[in-house]
C-alpha cells in the first residue's frame, strides 16, 4: 500500500495565503492597470493576518476599489485600501523563503528515504492551505494533476536536476497560477519559481525546455525567462 497522508500545518497555510495574495495582486494590477501594489509589512508576518490586509495600489488608470473587491472574493483575500510598504513582487520570494525555512526540512528527510529505497515522494500545497504527501514508485512519481500553489518532490539522487516529466508538471503548475516547484535530493534542493505572470511567449520556451534531453540546457532556457527564477536551497 502506497503512503498517502495529509501534512497540513501552519506553514502550509501561510504558504497558501502568500500565494493567494500575490495572485490577487497580479489580477488587481492587470484589471485596474496599476503600476504596482504595496502591502502592509505587518500583514505579511507568519502565520498570516488576523484581519483585513491593507494594500496601496500605485498609479492606477482605473479606480482599484472594485478590482480589490472582485478579486478578493476570488482569491479569498480580505483586503482594504490603506498603508503599504512592501511591493507585491517581493511576496514571490517570501513564498520560497518560508518553504526553505519550514517544509524543506521535512522534504529533505524524505529525500534521504528516497536515496535509500529509490521511491520518490510528492508534496502538494493547495491554495486553501491543505497539503498532501504522496508516495510514488521506483525512480518516479506519477500523480494526476490537481491545482495547487506549491509542490515539491524527491529524487533518489544527489543532484536535483529536473526530468522531462518534472518540467511538464512545472509548466502546468505555472499555467494554473501556482508559484513554485522544488526538487529535493540529499545534496540539496532546486527551486523553480515564478516572480510574475507567465506569458504566451514564455510558454513557447517552456515547451522547448520540455523537449530537451539535457536538464542543464533546459534549466538554461528557463533561466532566461523574465519572470522565472531558479535557485538552490
């Protein structure tokens, strides 16, 4: 019987909150045609705000109040016009940083198990904060795609290079507005994450990267996309 268990925690709920918040901000900026949105720093401290998130849109072509209301409902973000001193574009990095400081420790331990057994494990954090760990098979983990904001999986190796199926999963994750995927090995983790919306031109590059047999060349292509970052954790 393959292992399947819920691993929801305050950390996964906080990662989901940040992921919803950054998507909310993307939509408001696009809809009201703002230059950017700033968020009150106090609202970004874990485990997340206990009340409405104060936001300050900057140089909007249209009144952002309606956009804030509409996309607040869509992303389950209670937001009000107010103070703001952190650009929403900094929140992408906060998602990865909190993963590194919390969930990464757990997944690193699962990577050690993978190295010993060659069984891979897949973790998905959903936008509602729930998280699930799924056991795969020898040298691979195959799961039906379900919409999530962050995921990671283990490789039974010492270097965290993505396979072609991994790249397809990451492409789908970004198209569904997810933020990051991390490949975990005993030698460390490799994070591929976005710092802005993915465009149609970006999608062409993703498809090119998926078709390559050399993971290093695939990473080089992805690293050239404006809103994609790749880093070791």
